[in-house]
């Protein structure tokens, strides 16, 4: 008798010693693709801003926008509430969180 088994529809990843499951169903992948496209579009807008020409308050606003963009993307992939936990583990480093975004982007394609 021949048998067939379906592959798993999720990906398990380890981030800072904790295992996270990424849903890899078609519905989830579509959602991730929308999220990554939005992330890239908004990140490009933020990167085009000349920070040196902004006053301190405007710089804080742009920084907060960038952090919110990271949070939205990461929580779309890993689930609500994961950003704050991972931000702590990252040493509260936005550049470490950008690296996580890149890592997740590579997984979801």
C-alpha cells in the first residue's frame, strides 16, 4: 500500500531561545505578502526623510513611526504581543529589530 502524508503548514523558528510558529497556510502567506509590501513602501518613505533637517520633536515622531512599522510587521507574522517581548530581548535596539524583520521576510519569501 502506498501512503501519502501532508507536510506541515507552519514553520518553527527560534528567536533568542524561544520557539515561534509561523503559519504558512495560503491565507497567512497572502496576509504576510501584503504586510511586507506595506512595510517596504512605508520604510522607503521614512528613509527618504532627511533627519538632520528635522527638529527634535519631528525626529521623535519619525522614530516612533519606524518602530510602529516594525511592530506591525513582526506581529503580523509572529502574533500580537510578540514585538514588545522581542524588543526587550533585542536590548531595545531598533537596528536588531530591523534584522529580525529581514530574517522574517526571508522566511515568508
